[in-house]
């Protein structure tokens, strides 16, 4: 049966009433959206990056792409499905037969055959990679792969061979504050990192990663780079060539200097000069040579001179193939095939894993934890969808069991099953999108950022409980809060699944539990449906020392007593209630795709492209009142006493919201 | 008290000083529909003028989420409440009189802050925000109303397990549940409340460009300006014991920034705008005190010809020189309370823009130099559709912007241009 015939069968489950029940979108708007998608040309879907951070990002992305594929909205200007990811940039330095090895001339130069001639052309560089990629998501999963003892098959490994991680011996991260941003943060600190022999980080700020590591290198910010640099994002049509900025404000070094320094030391210790040779141009302050080699060897840039661009008075931006940059432009407008088995867009997945996991078709799946219904259920009755549940019972609650259990059911059946966690009172979803005020997790404790970041920014800190000049907050529907005795501005406790959060093995009597349990300000926001809350992503977490700081300092600031690290919280963090989830469909050995930096197929693991490259926001939380919001925990937070605040409007405010204080005589 | 003519109100009104006008007037148009509240403007302003001791609570430029946000907290609700107490139910616009050049929005028959002030023995009605009210500059960011909830009681079943499908959505032309961002700097009003209030006559309006300044030597910190500016843009500084306010980056307006070679340049907050929502210029003032007819001036065209941009709280009577393209999704009643009775026309014009308006809108943030004149080179028709039942045709026209000396400083076309490099530059991801 042709794929589209099978989809006609598949779609029979997805009638308007059922779709409306699943996604809660009003029916008339669903119909309107469908009609608009089919009639507006060109049409694009901009879904933001946050959506891709959920467990079922794969079916979600495939579904959006399918709508655009069948309406002819791919590869033409003004069309496409777009997120705003900042990574996936390596492909811009693509290797081609006529240019050379692309980005690999720098990242994959053969360490046994190093080119030391600064005038060598990029094409002359010998490449041979001895490294392979491995996802940090496994570290976040207790430093293990996804292995489940199944009733049907016994021990089953769901992590593909091409993805298989090795136990972490050493972690060295650059400018990413990875520990701060890790789901299940306190479990990482408590149960995982103690087993890693050496932790190294390099950063431009005093982050919690710096606080928890053995070694921290203080590095130059972009503004202070003294070496040339090139960068681009996957959605940006311009590659920027940057010659370096202001003199470093502090005694700091470029990121590259740390690696070069360690390599030099290793050469000194072993007498093998090749480690030093690998960074030869760094010691000679000729990093431009490496830039030139990468320009020479990639299709976008060959023929450009790094020297001309770096010495020029003007800033240089080199355009990629198209402006505006457009994914799949070449596949749609030229004769290039897609990097798929058929060379065409594929809406059906024939990989054995996809069939086993019930994802050969695009179906809706409930979250493995964040659902009131049956976790991870597949909504379909399509006979061509044939998932394997591995004999795992429908009542199983272990996170890995729920992760791999594939059960297909009708929507009515899915709703009939309750998630036990929901029944226990964990009835709020918590979404954690990025904030507009920081750069990912950077500048979280910059004064002006803290002031703008929430309802509680106050440079004079009238309420001495405030951890800095501002603090983090959780948005909550006013009625949901009122039903739990929580007023706008109150401090609340937020708890995740008690089985393993905030960390495995926690006890109420454990002093670290007090550090790890999230206490945060509640903010009334009628934008949020009753069961949905929101706390922004990646504020600086509480550490044992920042807690000691605010509990002992006369000014009450949450500052680590030794390093001066400033937290955005009094207790815990937004990662207190999250944990890691390893999506099986992201770990196959059979999915084809383009090699990240070359024109060739790669099956299975592909760094950033087919990998556990995100750790989903997937949790239910419980919220209980901790303290009054008024200064010094006395009475309600001051603004709510006005009668002008959301959910507590007085008569005048209600009239004002309706525009009732102006009349128009027509 | 003398009477002055306020064209935004379509009538004369009380003001403590005789009517006098500058040669040019600093003015701006903010397109609310494009703002994402990134606060780059706020940070540009803060890092230029407001980083010193005693200025911690000061944000001459701020962006607040309406309707609950405000800096200082709830200033506009409070001013509305104060006037309402003096003139209950009397804030009325009469649009029966029709639209005239001297009264484009009809005639306001209610009380301004000066009218209301006269009733209570003050130059203008107002209040001094407490220190607590200057806290939380970004209070209620991204916080929407729940209008249905206000009427019916909050629908608890909205997302509950029992009846998850009892949700209704919002769609244009009006979103019942809404918020939007309001970008604010000093409005450099024609009839400033702060200037009217100052017992020391320390506040003045520059004859060359209408920028309102506080003389730091004359000011004694009585805070009357803080009290009687309804927009709350003068701010008291404890360390110097005098008040400060937005200075419209006047060295730039004067062309003193080396970047523009003597030509007037837009302010820091305007030039830094990432969302391209801001445009600023100087308006030539005619002998009658109104803006002189200037058909090919982009702001004159937007404000006086198309009337797509409207003053903020015109009923307060200060004749503010900041104008806003109102949020197209806002409930109209709320928007009229904020921008006057011209809201319906402005939103209609913006939703289905005329060929010329669409071209002129491309000039927003196309140049750091102040644009004084525009011209349009016609291009081909590239698109047509229906928007809310109205026919819309798009032409790929090119708009040109000229600086004060008449030199071209901007050239933008309506459609984003497309460039394709040769095949050997292939990406093929």
C-alpha cells in the first residue's frame, strides 16, 4: 500500500473533536489554521527552539514538516519550518571535492601528519580524525546508556552502538555552564560528578559550573578575543570574520590558549613534540593561519583571504549560498537529492527501530511523565503501526520503563488511564523557556539583567530575602494559586517526582535537601492555563555555599562565601524538579543523514543531528506555600494591596481594563 | 490661568504659561506591533546616562507590559483614578464634530491634568510615587488579562483533566485575552506637566528642537515635576538632591556625534532598537503653533496624513510628542482609553496598509541619521490577497530617506531582496 494510502487510514483517528481534546486548541482555530496552511503561499512555521526540547520533539518536528511538504512550502523563500538554534553551524564549512576537507582541516587534522608550513593551502592539510562524538546526555542519565530489563526479551540496550558513551573519567567544558543547565542538577552534583576523576571548565563568569569544578580557567569574552575568529549560525546568511576586540579587562586568556598550554606541557612531559605542533600557530600568534586553512577548504569561502579581511578597516561578513539563508533551497531548486534513502522527502520511516517504537507513522504521544493520562502512550489505532511494549506492564513507573514502553491506544483509552503521579497531587506542567534578558544562561546575575528579569528586581533590596538585586519566579494561573492558598509574590516550594527529585536518595533530614529543594517567588499570570506553570530557563542555581551565604550574611544575599558566586535563588533551582530522559528514537544506528561537515552519508549517530542532543523538559510539579510575599515575610507582597494586580482587580481596575474610563460620543 | 491650543484635544485648554512654540519639535513614532521587549533600548539608555550612584532606580527609557505593568507601578491607572475623582464619568471624546486639521481626533470634552489641577489648587493633578513604587521596573512582564475570567469567574476547568476541551481562543480583530509592550521615554510635550509644575522655573523647552530639560543648577529638588508629570518621567536623585530626566540625547540631535559628520542623529534608544520599531525626527512648527505641512516627512505622513500613529494618553492634555502605532490585537476600548478615538482608524490603516504607507514603514531603523524627507520609487506588484475581507496589494516599491541636508541616507525596498551565489558555493545541508 502506498504511504499516503496508509496515512489516510492513520488520519482517521485524528478527527477534529479528538485533536481538539488532545491539544486544547479551539476547533475553529484548528480549521482556520489548516485552511491557511493550504491556501497561503508562501507559508512557514516558526516554532521557536523550546518546542524541540520536549521528549516527543521528533514526531512534532515530523508533523510540522509534513504539513509544509504536502502544501509545497519547502525550499522556497518564505517557506519552511524554523527554530532558532544557534548550533549546527559546522556544515557551513562544508567539505567539497573542489575545495577540500572543510572544517576538518582544523578539527580533524591528522595528529601524526601535522602541517607546520604557515603558507600551506587548506587543501594540502592531511586529515584523519581519531576522536568521536559522545553526547553529554548520557552523563545526565546517571552516566549510563539506556538499558532496560524487559519482561519479554530480558536485558535490552536501546542506545545504538554508534551512540554508545564511555564512562566519564574527565569532563572539560568550554563556556557552557553545563552543570548549571543540566536537568536533575542536584543529582549530578550529588551522585554523578563525585565519580568523575577530573572536572575542568573554562568560562567568562563566576558560574555554578566554576564553583563545582576542580579546575576553572578564566577566559576572554568575545569582546576581549585577541585571536581572530569566524562564526555563523545555521539560520544566519552571514559568516562573520572577527579580528578581536578590546584589551581583556582582567588577567584572562583566549579559550584556545588553555588547550595549547596543556598540549605544550604534555610535550614537555613526554618529549613528544607533536602535541605542541598541533597548536604551533597558537604559540606563534598566527591563529589566522588556521582561519585561512578553513576558508581555503570549504565551498562557501575558498578564494577568500583571511589576511585581507582581518587587516581591513571594514568588518567582513561573507554570504553563504543564499540570502536570506534558506534550508533545502538546493534540494528544491536544483538537482540535489535529500540526504535520505530515497533522495526525497520521507514521511514514513522504514528503520526497524522506528517500527518497533511505533514511530513509523507520525503520531501524537503523551509525555513520559508530564501527562494526566497514560505516560508515553501512542495515540493511534492504525493497524500498520505495530509497536513493541517489550512486555513492560502498563502500570510500570520507572522512568526508563516509561521511556521505552510503546503502547498504542485510542484517545479514549489513553484518557481512561491515570498517571499515578498526577493523582498524588503533582498536577502542574512546568515549561522552562529561555528568557529574553540573558544569553542562554549567561549574564544571569548581571545587576541590570536581574532587575529586568522578574517581578522582583530591586537594586536597593528592600526585602532582604531577595537573593540578589532580583530573583527567579514561577508564573502561575491566579486561580490555581488561590486554590492552594498562594498569593501573588509569595514564596512557594516546588517539588518534582519524589522518587528521584531533587536527587536520588534524598531524605528530608539531609542538610543538602534543604539546598536542593526549590523555593521560589510565585507570580500570578492569567496567560497560563490552570495546570500550566512557567519558570525561565537557566538562572544560576543555589549551591551549598550560596545558601550558607544568605543564611549567615548580614545583608542576606545568596553569595557563595568563598568565591563570590551569586545565585538567583534562595534555595534550589528550576533543575530541582527535572530529570533526564533518553529518547529511543534519537539513538538509532540505522537512520541515514548527511555527515556534519562533508558530502557523504552517515548512518546512526551524528553529532548534534541524530543524537541525544537535548534533555527534555518533561515533568509534573507540586506547588505549596512557603512564606508570605510582603517585606520580611509579613503579609502580602506590596503591589497586590493596590487592587490593580492580575487576579485581584478591584472595581476601578476592572473598568480600566475594559477601557471604561473614556467615553466616545459618536 | 492662560489658555493654549492643544490640537490633539481639538480645543483650547488651561496651562500656566502663554502659548509659545519652538522652531522644530523632537518627535517619534513607536510601532508597538513590532516590539519584542528585548529592552535593548533600556540598556542603551541606562549604560549611556544612568550608571552612577543615585541613579539605581532610574530608567529614562523603559518598556512595560500593558495592561498590568508600569514604571513606576500603575502610574497610568493612578492618574486616571485621580482625574476620575475630580471629574467622575466626565472623560468624554466628542467625535460627532468630525475630523478637522486642527482637531484630527475630534474634541475632548473631559478634564486634562491641568483642568483637574485647577480644581485642587495645583498646576496639574498628580502624585509622587513612593520608593516602593519605583521598584520592579519590569513588573508583570508578559502578563495577559483574562477578560472572560473577570466577567464569569475564572474558568477552573480550562485545562483540567475532566473537561480539557472547554477552551476558547482569541483571534483578530480583537484578542479578548491580551497584553502588549509599551515603550516609553519622555514625550518632550508641547505643554509639559513638569515644566508647568516647577516652582523654580528650572525646566525649559529648547527653542531650537523642543527638547524639555531640567536645569541642574536651578533645580532644588522640590519634586513637583515628579509629582505633576503624568507619565512620571522626571526622577529624583537622592545623591545630588535634584531631579533628572531624559535629555533626548541632545548632543546627537545637534549633530555632535562624530559618526554623522554634523548631521542630526537619532538617540541611543532609537538607534539601538533591534525590532526596528522606532523612528524619530524633528517636526517643523508653523506660525499657528501646529506642525507645518510637510507631506514628504515620514513622521508627518504617518501621524498627520495617514493618522496611523497616535499620542499616548492625549486626554491628559500635555500634547505629548511621542506617537504609537497601536497594537492591532488589543481590545479597542482599552486602546481608545490609551490612544484616543483615532484607534480604530489607525489599526485599520496598519492592518491593510496603503501602498505608500507600506513603503514608508520600511524606513523604521533604516538609518542612524534623522530622516527629514522621503521619496518612493515605484516597483512592480508582487502579491495580492484579502486581509479581513479587504483587498491588499503589495508592490515592491523602494523608499528613500534623506537627512536634514537633503542627502540620501536610506534606500530600502518593500520585499526582502534575494541573492544566490554560484553553484560552487553550495551548502547542501
